[in-house]
C-alpha cells in the first residue's frame, strides 16, 4: 500500500506541473503545428525567437494527422500556424486558413503557393530516382519514369503507394499525361512487381542495402540515410525535362483564421521566407532542401531549381485531384 | 451462485454506468462522422475491398492468437508446474517482451531477418525469404502480445487446486490425460481472457501492419485519414473494427466457463507438487531458450547493435531523461486512474451479476479495438469543442490511456476478484461490518495482487503508447515513445535505439513487482 501512496503523491505533483499549459491566450507563445520533423526544423524555431523575441510552442506530428487534428478542432484550434510537409495536408484544411499578405506571397514564385494565397511554399524538393551506384552506372539509368515499366526493371524498383509524396507524383502524371496513360503505367509497374514501402526512407535504405536497385523518392532522403550510413552506395538521378517523374513540390505554411495572434503568426511565415531562414536550408539543414526565394543558391551538389523542368502542373490543384488519384491507385491494385 | 440476482447499490450502478459511458465517447464520435457522410457510408461498407480487409484482419487475429497460445501456455506450464532448471529466470524472461513496443519489435525483426539485415550479413548469402507480409506481422505481434496469455495462464496454473488433478491421477488416469481433461480446461477461462486481450491489441495495432506492409482494417483507416483526409470511410471502417470486437467478445464468453474458481470446501488450496521432467528437461530448457532467444534476446540485440553503430559513427549519445520522466509520470497516472475507474465495474460484475453488469462489462470493451489515432481524434473532437480547458493537458492524455487500456485493468481485477469467495465477505458482514469496511478490510487486501497486475499492465501499455500520445500530449511533452518515433521518421535507428532501450529498462522493474507480489501471495497460500 505504501508504494502506491508514494506513487500517487509523485504522480499528483507531476499532474499539477503538467496541466498548466492548456489554452492559448493572445499574449502567450505562438503555437505552431509542425508536420516537419523536429530533427530537421527545430533550429528554425530558435532562430525565429532569437530574431523577434516571440516565443514559439511547437506540436510535432505527422502532417496528415495534424491536418485531421485541426479539422476536428474546428474553430477552437489552439494552433496559430500550420507548417506542413506537403501541399496536400495544407489543402485539406485550406478552408480554415486565412489569406496571407501579398508581400509574403510574392517572395515565392506563383507555382509554389496556393492560388488563393492561403498557404505558401517554404522549401522545395524534387522527385528523383535514387539508385545503387554499385549495381548501376549513370548511363544505364532511364531518361523517363515511364521506362520503369520495361521488362529490364522487373523486380528492381521500390515505390511507396500509401505515401503522400508518391501520390502527389501520380497526380502530376495524371494532370500532365492523362488518366489513361497513368493507369497503363501503374498497371505496368504492377506487372513489373515493383516493391512497395511505407514511405521514402525505407526505400532509400533498401536501395542502399541492395534489396532493390532503384526507388522513386524525394531527393533529400539521400542525405538523411547517408547520415546514418556514410558509406551507402547511393545517388540521385533526375529524369528528363517535363517528365512527371521530376515533379518539384514544396513544404509550406499557412496561418489559421481562428488564430488570436494573427500578426505574430504572419511574422512567422514571413520569417520562414526571410533570407536567414532560406539560407538555413542551404548551410545548416541536415536534409538538403531547396530554398524557394529568388537569389539564394541551392546547397552544393544539387541541380538548381530553375534548371529542373518538372511537369507543367499547378500544385494548388493537387488537393482536389487527390481522391481521383487514390481511386486510380485502388483500381490498379496499389491501394486496398 | 449465492449472490446472483442481488440488486446492486444505486451508487455503484451509477458509478459503473458513468465510467462505461465515458469509455464509449470514441464510438459516439464515429457515429457522428458516419452520419455526416450520409449514403456514402453504405457504399464504403459494401465495397469489395472492405470485405477483403475484414478477411485479412480476421486471418491476422486468428494467426496471432493461435501463435500466442502455442508459445505462452506450454511455457507457463513448464515454469509453474515442473522442476524445470532455472524456472524463475525463464518465467521473468518470458514476460519481459511485454515491455517492447510492437513497432520496435517489428523494426528489430526486419533489422535482423530483413534483406541485407544482420542475419543475411552473417550468413553471407545473397537473398533470404522476404520477412514482411502476413508471417512477419504475425511474428512481431506475437512477440508483443503472448505475455498477456502467459501471465494469465501462469497465475491460473499456480492457483489451481491440485486436489482435482491428484484425484484423477489416483483413479489411474495417465498424466497426459489429466493435463488434457483436468488442467487445461481449468485454465481455459484465463487463456480465453488473455486471447481476448491479444485479439484487441492486434485489431488496434497500426505500427506492425504498416512496417510489415500487411493490409488490415487499421492500415486502411490510416490511409483514409492520411492520404485522403476523408473521415467518413475511416469512421465506417473503424465501426467494422468494433463489429469484429463484438465477435471476439462472443468467442471469449463461450470459451470462459463461468464456473466457480474459488474453493468451497474447508481448508486452503495447496501448491501442487512439481512434475518431475526427467530426461524431458533438456528439450524443455531448449524450448524456453528458443522463446527467450527469439522474443527477447533478438530484439534487444538488434537495438544494442544499432546503438553501437551510432556510437562508432560518432553520433552524439544523448540520454533522454526528461522524456523518460514524462513517460513514467503519465503512465503511472494512467495506471492509477484506470484501475480506480475499473473497480466499480469489476465489483458490479463479480458481486452483483445480472443483465446490467453483463451489458456494462461487455460495453467497456467496445472501443478497445479502435486504433489509437481514432481514439485520439475523437477526444480532440469532444475536448476542443466542449471541454477546451482540458484540451492538450496531461489529464486528457491520461484519459485517453484509460479509454484504450481499460480492459487490462478490468482483467487484472477480474482474476483477483474471481479468486475471493463472496462468502469471506459475507462472513465479515455477518460479524457486523458495514459494506465499506468489508471492502477495505477483506476485499481490498485479497484483490490487491489483481489490482497491481492490472495497474502494471496499464502502466506498461501506456509507456509504449504512440498514436494517441503524439496527438493528445501537452505541447513539448515528449515521451520515450515519441522520441523513438521522431528518430525513426528520419531513419535514425541508432538514435532511436537509446530511448527504446531506456523504455525497456525502465519498464522491466514493474514486471518484477508483479512477479514478486504474486509469488508472495502464492507462498502464503501454501
């Protein structure tokens, strides 16, 4: 009994200590829901506080789960800013986001922001083919993602059909080549026994280990896996200009209309597009992403964004197109 | 049964009713979401792929339950009823996998058996069979759930009155037949309850089916939320999970022979004389070695390997003490709150059996097969709208744990109360003690081991809980589980190994407490 009493006392004290941080008053810290990993973006929040004196509280989670949370919270959401991994998560709650000031929006090219200005891209990533440099030389790599359905690639390709970034790429293919060609490609990949993974990191790991030879992923997972396995025999390959396989997408941020700290929230988004924050992606960030503001060069070793000609598609349309994409993935047996 | 048909005190009935009503909040949320979707809900239900998901899910549950019984029951018998060398050590080793989160188990199995994993490197071969899919999922889930069956079977075997078995032996029945006709039927209710806990765990688990790429209902629910942001189909599929829970409950009820487990005759139960294994002892030791090696040494070894790799790659080793304190505090609170909440329901079930008790007890399981994400979002829905002061507080997180792990507390109390004859309580009442004094002086000490076991199970589960923790924790309240998640998100296994090992090390003493307590109880009974 005594042990229980002691445990109860300890726990009670902890409970009191933990219960303090409930609601969000207007002079309290800024609340950011971040679908971007703490490992990658925590320094950005510190830089913001250093630059502005505004304290930030960050709720880290999966972008889509945070979008679902914001949707369930409705107008009582404690969040002021939603900082998400992909346009899809931002699009899912765009009805709850307010239009950003045009000075902020204009820092980024129109193809990297919401058509109605409710969210803006803050960093860019390209879709690439990651390949095992021990198994393949550069001239053996396909020029187009469409070639991956050829018999030569049977059993050698990894994809992540349940992952948002793969689905965005399929949407890009649908919008640029049409549903019929996309369906044929998906069926061809099925016939070629492409291996499925839950998300990008395990694909890159599988390529590194030789389990598969190539995989369709975002470019920056390469550097994350190299961090863990410095000698991994892996490299990224870009498809030819206009190929849906070289889609450029963004992580982005928006301000919630239910926020009672709109001004601070807007300052935060503005900060993400400041020279300091954009330079962070170049100099410090582990994940090797593209800055989006003009005049800032990408990290060494990356092909500059304006030399990558992805498919001619609007990121804003992706949210509305997603259900048709998933329908097609179901029809072709990639999703249940 | 002497007490059947007695009407429960109103206060008790109301209290139990209120507890169960709170447990049903996630169900209410699902009904609201399905109603929002209108006719679309029916389309999802009749979709061919939904049927396929149900079949996949049922196959997975069946596979894991069978595997858990095959692993747990023989091991439990060996360590409690035989002269197996080192049986105390084997008993502790067999329960320890309970502290390994299932997603960590899956990571470790893949790290070992996976292509270019440790095994393949060691053997130097080109290809090994693909460990993902159905069998991989069964293996990882068996690892993390068989201790439920083991613990309950072990307790039942230890408390079993040897008089019955001895009588059968005296009548010339062979040892094997006694095992099959007397011993196994006697522990069947405990094994059934353990299997129910296993089944509920499997139904709700997302980590394993995701890593092993097995299409179950839970995985489909996540896909609906995560890539489609569509809450209606997710809610429909979640209600299908509730339907499967109902079926599991019916099975469990059938397997549970609702007989008396307490002794009615004079005298106390003795401990059984251990069976002498003789030459069979070495195969028996080999069996225990296999179980421990596969389910404990292997995952721990893989974690240590990753830790070593991280150190040799010059990763900074930071021990997450704050996160550990958060995990311990929240889990201890959850254990206390959940057991306290389960007491009125357990007392109602055991002392005032009847339709009300039966309905409340069965309803308390209803939400238990729901994935943590669904439970979390349902609490987000209610708390953000109608109880904003508690939203994103530790209190709500603890409440979520209580909703998820209520049956564990109930099962602990259940086994405790089932062993206390109401006659002992009646005797106290007959001596002029009031009902509260009787409960305090007689029932509480007697069910203490059950309550402790229930609290320990809730504590261990809360330590491992991830999906609801991510969403409902107060801002900045990182736990060991969220640390592991954060590191694996970016593929930093060497970084994930530290919180994972710490989680295991901190959880293990709680298991030891349970062992020590039940051991002492058994000794004083003998």
